[in-house]
């Protein structure tokens, strides 16, 4: 199993970000083909100091091919375009191969 992790830094308008993220962006992501699960959460702190991130999302897929298919799909492209419209420069995306 693999996951795509999105780490967001703090937006200039957290209320607007939260509203768009919850009401628009996550519903788009949930339409991705092959998506097994999606988990999101607010970062509340970090050991030893202030957390560098505001929000995290983890999208799970059976394998890397399924993840890449989802990103290339019309639904994946729609979510990507939406991401760039409301959170430009705020997100770091990581591929994670889960330990077995």
C-alpha cells in the first residue's frame, strides 16, 4: 500500500482556507479512482517547538500505479487545479511506500 501525503503551511486566511478545503477540495479528492481512504487533520504542535505545518492529508492507494492513475484522471486533475487556486505555494506533496 502507498499513500500521498499533503503538508500545508499556514495560510494567510485560515478561515477561508478551512472552508474551501472542507467544502470544496476534499469532496473533489474523494472522487479519485482507486482511492482507498483519505485522512485529514490539523497540526496542533510539534515536539521541541512550533510546527512548520498547518494541515495534513493522507490519501491511500493499493499501489503506486493506482496513485498515479488517480492523479492523471479527470478527477485528479480537477483537484490539482483547485489546489493551485486556493493554496498556491502552501503545499508539499510526498509519496510514501508503507512498510509491510
